[in-house]
C-alpha cells in the first residue's frame, strides 16, 4: 500500500515545492567552478557603477544568465509533475 498508494501521491504533491527549493539552492551555491550567482550579481553591480549608461544591457544579460541556469531545472520539474499527474488522490 505504501509503495503503490501513499508514495505516488506524496511525490506528486511534493514536486513543486522541492523544485523551487532546489532552484533557489542552485542559485545560492556555485553554478560551476568559476561563476556563482552571488558573484554574478556582484559583477552586475560593479559593471553598473563603472558604466551607468549600460545599465539595461548589463541587467538583461544578468537576467538571461539566471534564466539559463534555472529554466532546465523547471523543465525537469514539469516533466516529473506530468509523469505523476495521473496518480489519483
């Protein structure tokens, strides 16, 4: 009963909040060995202060990098939600 009834229902309910937490954790930790999201935001601030006329370009690039880091994780979450969607309550 646990394997066929309770666990599939629990997994379906838990996927969205766990995915959100995982994406937040991913953004808060090192993305790769050289770039961290904290460093990305800090670099945006530094470049904005150095070249205030390019604020929009730097902001758009920073947002694009955030999107490129988190969008694949949201696709995986959507696939998992779809997979467990058929499980009845």
